[in-house]
C-alpha cells in the first residue's frame, strides 16, 4: 500500500477545501435567490390581503352604491328612440349655455357587460368656458351620460372659439 506524500496530502486537502467552498458558494447563492423570491411573494400576498380587507371593510358602501345604481339607472324602454332622446337632452343643455352643435349622428345600441349604451357623435363650437360648463352639466351621476371621446381644437375662423368633436353616450341598465 502506497502512502501519500505530504505534498499529495496537501494537494488533496486544498482540492477538498476548494470543492467545499464552491459547493457552499453555490448553495448560499441558491438559498439567497429562494429567500428573495419568497420575500417578493410574501409582499405580494400582503398587498393582496390588504386590498381584500379594504373591500370587505367597505362592503356596506358597495352594497349601498349597488342599490342606488339599481334604483337610479334608467331602463332602456325604447331602443329606437333612445338616440333621439339623448340628442334632445344634449341640445337642451347646449341651448342654455349657447353652444352651437353641428353634424349630429345617432349611434346604435351597444350591449356591454354592466350596461347598455346609446351614443351620439357631434361637433360642438363654443368658447372654452362655455364648453367646460356644457360638459360639466352633461356628466352628472344622475344623468348616466359619459363622454366616450373628445377631440378639442381651436377654431380656425375664430381663435377665441373651440371646436370639439364629441362622442357622447348614455348608459342604461342591462
């Protein structure tokens, strides 16, 4: 049986120490990555828990809003006349604020998940303050009227006038 020389034993010990350090380095790196991933998951779960607790805490407010919505949101009785009624409502509001409406186009009834809507596309011309008051008067919670899209430009003929391309919708109960 051959005995190892002192030099060979030192090389073996050095190799074992290097292997031990490499394995520990890899193991510590893996454990650190796992710890960071667990921390990120824990933070996400805590955030989700806080959100759910807020929802549960405000459940009575949500129930009250749902009851108000069920009572206040109008039903679509006559889909053929809904666009005309919306246009008349817009014209009445515009007349009070001296807004000039041009090119009205009635849209069709669109069925969504939470509501049905009827839209009107038109061009409104007015001063900036008049246009803001007009949009504000249309969008009250009791009206269920929303501005789907608006493109605002300064009128080329009169720099004190605004021209606004609007798509206005009224939401009805599903």
